[in-house]
C-alpha cells in the first residue's frame, strides 16, 4: 500500500469567466518568456495538476506527498541547467520508479507516484516556472529541510531558487477567498479544494484499513464532505458522470455533452480548461475528472485491475454500478460547480 500516494487522484473515484464587464483570462496560453511570476502559465498549471498531492499549504504530518519546493531543492543545484531539470521532470512523470527516485525518503514515506498522463508542454511549462521563480513553501519546510540535509546543504547554492523577492507563504490549508478570481479559475479552485479534502480523508482510510474500507468511506462520506465544501465556498459542488457508480451522480443531457467534449480534449493529449457557462445571476463551471493507474483498482477491468474481493464489495454497495472498465487517462466524469456572480 506504500504506493498509494497516487490514490489521491482516486479522488476522481468520487465522480462525481468572469462577469460581463470582465474578460476571462486564459490560464494556459503559451508564452515565450515572462519576468512576472504571476503571469507565467506554469504557475497555474502547477497549482491545477500538482497541488492536489504536493500542496504548499498542508502541514508536515498532514500531507500525502512532498511539497513542490522539496522536489525543486532535490533536483536543482548550482550546476543544473533548465533543460536538464525539464528533461528530468519529463522522464520521472512518464516513468516514476523507485530505482530512479532522487527523493528516497519521500518514496519511503509516501510511495512511488503512479504513472500519469500530462501533455509534454504542460510539464515543460511547470518545470520552467519552478526553475525560474521562487515557489510557495510550507512554513515548516526550511527547518525540516535543514534538519534532513544539514543546514546549508542541498539548497541548490542559489541556482534556480528565484531572485529572493518572494516571501515564504504561510497559507491556510483550504483557501476560501477566491471571489476575485476569473470565473473559470474560481470554479476550478472550488473543485480542487474539494478534491483535496476528499482525497485527504480517503488516503487516511486506505492507509489504515485498505481499499475495501475505502469503498465504504466513499459510500458513506463522499456526499457529506462534498456538501461541507459547498457550504465553505457558498457554491453548489457536484461530481457527475456518464457511467455512475452512485445513481445520484448521473449526468444530465447537457452535462453529457460536456463530458464528450472533455473526452476529446484528453484523447488529443491537450491540457483541459475550465468550461464556463454564464446565466442571469449564476455561473456554472465544469472541469474533467480523469483516471490514472491507481484509480483502476476500483474503476478498471474486473478480474484484471479490479480484484475479485473489491468487485464483490462494489456490487454489494452499488447494485446499479456502471463505473468499471476504465483505462488510464480517461475521463471518469466532470466537476459541476455553480455559484453566484
């Protein structure tokens, strides 16, 4: 079970831009170079794709993966070039394995990250951002890093560590002041913070009791936790799908169309963008939920990636289940987020 870090993405298992006088920002527009940290596309791509497991805000003993700053510190030193760092990130994402790991302590604590599919351009932009700028780090990180590596060691000798203008950010684990963001980003934040809460609780269940108990957890707690995040964000947060495990998660006709659109995006190996629909006084935001190899333990092919005991428990808890037969990097469903303008 040590490799269950990737099961955060199994939060996908819980399947679930701006007002008329503002312009929706394109979070993923390509750029040749930017000197402004906040404008670099890699920043938002990192927050969207990495922070679910590698959050800069989770506590030291309350996380399921090392923070991104730890990855940067272990991969970049005074001699590392941007290309070398980017190539290393591309290689690791494509084939994470214990033998090639540069962070054996993290592997021992969290397990090997599962294989996931991201466009190479996405990995390249995240890597460029990490290399060129200071990135957020938990308040506890500096002391922990110095204790682990010896004070002043393993710090990259200043190379790739940013220009020192940014301060270390002490942030709450669940940020809630997203109202000033463009609608697409705001809806995505609501989805990802909800996914993080679900994933954190799911991980604790899996680590202590295993996958079968995780199924019980989903059956009993997925809706209450999601509803609690709806209250936190003053929004309606749902997970819907074309192949529901729980009939309450069945997508309507309009949502089925969005699922088909996102399937095409993912099949083309493109970076998905939040889909925004504006109404009179409300905004709806949709974003895909995709699978990785760990998700297949409960959503893959029966008697291949889904063990017989797991399949029996699924049939017991969800007699109407349709959420099987998935492969890696497929759209499991979508987040459906509704909030006031």
